[in-house]
């Protein structure tokens, strides 16, 4: 199994207007402790992968990438209909309302 390809395959399945967590993706690949590696994979993802739909388990946008700042991720999610709110300089999504549930 190619871990990165599995991350990309799953990220492409996340519906527009929904989000998943890094840990959720890792768990679906049967590597529940690899949440950080999911983030690493998404940082290097091809253009057709909706990386913006993956956030941390607290519902927070936790991206640390100078080329794609958290403000960009928040904007992309808002454009998809996800309600994003700002608190203490961070951006959050209500996971109860927007978390993707795979079939």
C-alpha cells in the first residue's frame, strides 16, 4: 500500500461542504497514529486533491505552510459552504455539523 496515494484517494472522497480530520483519514487507512503523516502527505498533494477539507481533531485549521496559510484554507472551505469561525487567531469548523462520514 502506498500511504500517500491512499490519503489522496480518501481526500478526494470527502464531499464538498464537508471536512475530515487528519486522524480520521489515518484511521481509515488502518494507521490511526499517523495523523501527522496525513498532513505531510497533503502538503505534497497533487492539484486535484481537496487538501483544504482536512483539519485537526479539534475542528481547527492547523496548517503550517507559508505557501498555503490557514486564511487560504478557511476561504476555500467558506467557498464550499462550510461555516468557519475565528477565535483567538485560529479558524474553526463545527465538526458535529460538517464532519464527513464515509459510506
